[in-house]
C-alpha cells in the first residue's frame, strides 16, 4: 500500500480527510495523490447562445474557487514530509475518483457524520465502492488523524465483502499494535468463521484476538460501537453491504448508520 488517493473538495470534511491522508501516507512511506474532480469546465461557458453570460459567470467563479482551493492545499502540503501531487479532473466526484483509482491502493473519503445533507457523501461512497476495486478510508469529520499503529478492530460476519475488506487491509494491519476480530452472532451460519479470518492473518505474520458476541440484528451496531470504545480501537475494518448501483447507494442499515455515527475511521471494501 503505497499510493493514497485523496478526494479534494471544499466541504466540512476536508481538514479531517487531508490530515488522515497525510498520516496514512506517512505511515506506509507512500505517495499522496490529491484529486480535485469537478464537472464544470470552461467550455460550458460557451454552450449555446441562450444563457451564455450566466454560464460564463458560473465557469469563472468555479475556476477562481478551484484555483484558491489548489493554492491552499499546495501551501499546506509544501510543509509536509510526504511525496505528493495535485490533479484536477473534469468529471463528477465519483467518476473522477473511480477513473484515477486504477493505480492507487486506497481512497480517502469523508463519512456522512458532518454534512447536513448526508446523502451527498453517502452517494459518493456508494458510487466509489461499487465502481472501484480498492479499499476506502472513511474519515469522520471530527477525527483529524489516522493512527495506523494503534489498535485495529475487524467487524467480521464471514461474508464475501468482509473477506475483501480484510485482505485489502493487510498492509495496514501489519502496522497495528493489536488486531481484534469481532463477530456478532445473529442466529445464522457464517460462510467463513472468524477463526478462518484469524488464521489468514497469521499467515501474514499478524496476530489477532477473536471476540464473539450474541445478540439480535438490531444490536449489531451497538456491539460494534461498544467494542470500539472498550478496545480503544483507532480504526475499524468492515465490508460495505449494499445492493444498488444507483448514486443513492442502498447500504444495509448497519453500514449506513456506521458511516454516519462511527467515532473512528472505517476501512471499507465492497
């Protein structure tokens, strides 16, 4: 894990995303790719005759805002001890991120915790997770760090998605001081039991401790949040569960709730 892709946008989560991306890039001794993906292009100002003046004003304001944002980010990064580059893409956010993910190892996005209209970050998360094959670091707006060397908690239900998230997170888990695997018993058989996950990690030289809790489906989120607090977890690894390719991604209830309420960063994969 050497290439980190950071979503640049002037929103409530930018500061937290940027710091988390810097911490992550530094921890893996990698390179930070900053991407400002914006669907507005200068050509739009001359699209037809009617309304041309309005479109020109919109394009001009957008360009000025993009330039100011770029200068702000580049000034911040110039004092950091990481390798980085800044790129602008004429595309909507999710499309631009997916396009630029092919040669990166992880994407840093925001959770829905700090946005009043949390359908926006949820929508971007859904599009990115369904259209890329790399993990996403989902950063809460209130957490302005990512501690790769802290305690990692893996939310395990034996699913294909959980397995993908686990495998994708191996480079990070190797850096963690402690790794815990948590299974919440929902009265169903797991395709892959938690001991299989622990054995898989052991083959990569990662020691882990398995925890099993019983409870109804409605208590899965409660159990996960309690374990984060009890184990003093720095981040949590989990599969992203959903069944829609539409922009308004239909996440499962626990996944959607954790994107909004989880107090620590999430490393997720679909």
